[in-house]
């Protein structure tokens, strides 16, 4: 099909090899998204040898809390999302040095109780092989010799020593591995990366085997950076399929690590200057996927920087009860988080993403400067979602997060299964600059206290982005799929954008209710139809009941003023898309003119909205109210 020149609500833009139905106004995933092969490590499980043990580790004292911010890498686009991180006593953001042994490790009990017989292992850049060192001491390999013909008490030099390819794992479930500051290669040529499927002609298969599962949710296997203030860098090379392998792994904690490679390339890119070498070795210092996971439960990922991978930051489906905190998925060439692994992709339980950054996915990353380049999306054969899934269940919570400048959708949870045991909650989240829809859900959902900026033409004219990639699915800022008898609530958000509409709802019958309460809804010029403004809300193929209450609506198509909306200029600090600042000005007339909350809650900045008092519409309470 040739691209139509003028997309409309009833006839969205259609392009070659991407079939767009009326339902895809909300941006349904085209069938060709995974046309390029994606490899998931499926290593066989092997019997484990009981390792030599060290039953204790250095004690660690509680440290002060730390504050950090996540700033929009696009310069002056958007606002600073300030996140205050308050680490637990056992998981500090900085640790003290200890004479002789280097930094103290984080408390091994930070994520639950530890088995009495659990071992502690160490990896250091100056460590040795498994033949040279036991791995049980945080000490350098002295350079030669052994103790009575046995390995000496020193650290290993690579994760490949702990998890050898084609051999029995040297660690057991419930053990802790501390990795000291420094850089560590993963893949062909790394110390210990040899044997089994890892050989010169199969360098891409030199991935680590699955991390052994911990005995229980409170006794996890842990792979941790030794010094949280100086996270070690794991970097993949020679086309290694995956950096860390959680296929079949449960009860695992991974934290305080940087996961990346040392190449600018993007796998399968249509631009030859950006495309990774896959045809013949040497392939170069690039890795395909940061973390691969399937059939995995009770996993805690925290304090990770996953960036610059040639394909996906994480490829993970079939998850149950995963918690992801203070993790960045930035600058990965195809997607940040892709949950479509084929059969077995559906998730369950609680899937929690807290204080995460998902940005610049669908772009390559200059590995030495971390600047995005070679951005592409579906029209050029790429993908570009920040987070997307196949059909999935589970209770998804995304809060205090920054979702920005991905080349397709920001958060695409349109494939929630709509079951009675699934839901989506998004709160205090900043979504901006994504080329498709900023936030998409299906079924029971709540989006609250969030700033959502649909400047979906941000990538226009950049790199390999095509005209059909800008404001894809008409660029509706928030898209919610309605399921019979399941409520959807949008409350206390500030929503603006240049797509067809600020809010799109689709599906649902009269048993379904959409509550749009206490929001600031600010239209902009429609990027696809410059003579029009964005509409406030459009329902597609839906008889669901929509209720507007306590909103401020301004500058929208046909100047509609739904429900009891206050249709005045909200008086925000800056309403230009490239510089949008949602804080009400001192002279704003909207302070105290929103709904009265029935419980205390926090706005986008963490300010209190006290119960029983009139609130300010939008994501941010008026200063000094």
C-alpha cells in the first residue's frame, strides 16, 4: 500500500508493510516489528558443584541518603524530573573504604534474608582465573603460584569464571557475587569465555549461562557492584547475544552495574554506516541485548545503567513479580524494554517500575560520548518503543519515572489482556518527545499526577526517521483501550501535545467508565493538520461512559468545554512544546479550583495534596497555595 497523504480519524496513515486498522489509531504494534531475528539465550541447566565457602562478609554501616536527578538529554526540551533516592541501610548510594580490602560491599541482606550457608564471591580486574583463585577473597591474584597446588584465596577476574560456558556453575543459588569497580568484557575473548558453544566460529554464542535461581523470594542469588558509588562496567563484544541471562532464573537480585558495549552500531540498521557487522568475524565490540529473561519470577533489578546496546536494552517476557528500581534503559538501537519474546510472553503478578528512565531508544549511541545518533523507526525497518509488550497480564505500576525521546511509543501497554487480574497504574511520570503516543494502556488503568507532553514531531528530519514515523497513530498523547466493566481514571495530569487528540479512548460498552478529573488539558497545533488544534478527547468505536470533572481545558479543537471544565488559560510557566513548563505562574487563576481529594496524595513534584481541601488542576499544585 502506498502511504496516504492526509491521515484522518477514520482513515489513519497507512504505509508499506505496516497494516493499520481503525483500532491502530492508538498505535497497535505492526506484525513486522520483530522481523529481524532476536536471540534469547536458552542454555541448558547443569548440575552445580558445591563451591568452597566464605560464610561472611565485611559489615557495612548505614550511609546518608543521596539525591539525584534525571535530566532531559535533549537540552532545553521539557523539564527536569527531580527524583530523590533514599536507599535502604543495606543498599547505600555511597560506601566507605576499608584499609587493605578496598570498598565495603553492600549488605548482602539488602533484598531479604540470606541463607546461613550462602557463599560470597568476588570479581576484580586484578583477579585470576578459576584455576588461580578461589573467588572467595576480595584480593588481587598475586601473579603466580598456588597454595599446595590449589587455587589461592583471591578474586576471580570475570563473571565468566563464576558462570562458565558449558560447565557447572561455580556459584549456587542464594550466593552473592560482588564485582569491584572497573571494566569487564562479556563474550568472546573475555577471561574464561571458552568451551561448549563458545568458539571462534560461534562468537555470538559466548553469552553467560542463566544465573542460578535463589532458594526463595527472600533468599535471592545476587550479582552486585561492590561499590555503588562506582558501578563496574560490563561491556559486550563480538556480537554476543545477551549480556546477562535470566532465562528460567528466579529469586535473583542484580544491582549497581553499568551494562553496555563499545560500539556505535545498531543491529540490522538499513543505513550501512550505522549497521553492525554480522556477516564475518571479527564482528566488533558490540552486544545485542543487555538482559534477556523468560519464565522468571521474584527478580529485583536496581541501580542499573543499561545503554548503547545494538538491539534491545532488555528482552523479557513470562515474568512474575518483578521490581525494577532506579534503572536506565537509554540509547538502545531497537527498543528499551521489549516484552515480546514469542510464546510465553505474558506476565503476571506485580510488575513494578519505579524511578526508571527510558529514553532515546530506537537510536544508536556514540559509545564514547553517549550522544544519540542513527535514530530510526518502523518506516525505515526499525522499531523504537521505550517499553512494549506482547499480550500480557499482571498489575503494572510505573511511578516517578522519565519516559522520553523514543522513536515510537513511550509506554505501550495497549496489549494488556484486559483480564480481571490485570491493571496499569502510572503516577508522577514525565513522558515527553516520543514519536508515537506517549502513554498507552488497555483495560483497568489509572494515570495520575503526571506530565505528558506530546511533541511527537521531535524527530522530524533527523537521521533515518521518515515522515510516517512522526506522530505515528496520529500522535494522540494518551491512548486508553476500554474493556467492558473495567474503569479507567485520568486524574491530576497536565497533558499537552500536537497530535490529533490529547486523549483517545477506544472500545468498551456502557458498563465501562472513563473518569477524566482534575487535569490541565492544553491543546497545540495539530502537526498532521496545521489548520487545526488538537481535540480534547475522542472515543473510537466506544459506548463507554465518559465523565469530565474539575478539569481546565484550553486551546483545543473547536474550543470545546466538556462537563464542568474551567475553560481558561491555565497560566503555566511556559506552554511552548520545546520548553514546556507545567508549573502554574503566580498569577495563574487555577489554584484551588480543582476537585477535593478524599485522601492525601502527592503531586508530580511530591508536594502534598491534602485531603478535604480544593486542589489545583493538573500535575503540580500551585506554589504557595
